[in-house]
C-alpha cells in the first residue's frame, strides 16, 4: 500500500513538473516573441511608443496648412490642415501629440537629428529630399503660382515676363527652386516665412511671391492690395507629404492609412475648407 502511494505521489510530482516546465517555456516563448516583435519595429516606432507621444515639426506662417491661432489666449497654438492630419496620426498611434514650430529650412535636419519624429508642413517630396528622409503618400495636391501687387494686375502674362524681377520666397521651399529654375535671371530674396515675403511685396521691395494656390487664395482674401496672376509654374506634379526618418516603414504605413481614410471620408477636403475660413478670420484679427 505504501509503495502504491509513493508511486502516485511521484507520478503527481512528475506531472506537476511537466506542467510547470511547460508554463515556463510558454512564458519564455511569449517573451521571445514579444522581443522579436519589438525588434521588427523601426527605431522611430519604438521611440514613439516608449515616450507615448508623437513629436511633429512644422513651420507656422503657411496658412491654411499651419498658422498661429490668435483665438487662443496665449497665441501659441498652431492650427491648420497639417495639424488636423498630425492629430489623426497621433490618434491612430494611440499617443499624445507635441508640436514643435521652427523655420521651414530646419525641418528636415530636425528629423535626421531626432529633434522631431516627423515633419508635417506642406512638404513637397522631391528626389533631392528623398536622399535624406522618407515620405508618406501625398495628402494634398496643389499648383504653384505667383502673387503680385494689385496695381500690377494684368502686367504679367507668362513666367518669362518676370525675367530679371525680384522674387521673394520662403527659404528651402519648392517655390524657391521653381523660381530659380523657371524665371530667367530671377533675383531671389529668400526669407524665413511667407508673411515676410508678402510684406516685401506689399512694400514694393520685390515684384512677386510664388505660393501654392491653396495658400495664395487665403492670402488674397486677407490682403486686398495683392492680386493673382493665374500664371503657373510648368512641369510641377508634386504635392504635400509627411516627412520622416529613413527606415521607418511601419510608421509610413500608419500615416498612409490615415491619409487614405481621411481622403475617403472627405475629412481632408473638409479640413481645407474649415482651416481656410479659420485662417481668414485669424488674419483679420491682426495684420501681416
């Protein structure tokens, strides 16, 4: 009888040992799988998830894409089409959103140095820029045109008519590149912000300011002394995309999903309308 009891006890312990060993193995396997999944994530995705926030770089002063919201007491909130997109991306990632405002020419270097996670600022994904950063799909397309003073309306018929003229541009933008390449002997005045360029135009210090048509339309509403030219730069098929560090394919995938969803449901078109109206109201409360 004693021998049978000992036998059953030993068998029970053996079974328990097997279950315990299986449990440990399962935990180790799960842990290994978790580590493997983490290892498959890009460095950017791991950083975003670890910090619980998405740091977005932008350059305010480019309404309706991004502008300072003067309806906020401290006047430091940045709103616009791009900020709506950034909010949607952060929500999709399940993290908080942090906005860093800077000059446009600082955006790409801020990505490569890790100061910001991504840049959303109506950035055109040119081949040159693709050498240092990756891009999402385009979320908006736009033509590039020029604004002039109201008094010069009808003076210019083609890009060639701007030959040798002073052209104010925002530094490091597609507008600067287009003006240099498509306006003969252009005298380029590169400034930090579009409002700075428009002020030079209004004061008669330059002859024109190249802008994207969506942006130009908004400035025409708030600056009655300016006029459109209905002249467009040639061979321009670019648009606005999100810039981010190379090797961040998983983050690119999430951003592209957000873009596709909000194009399909009409949100991006809605943001363009809402933010244009808000930018106009915003500008009417102050003067550029």
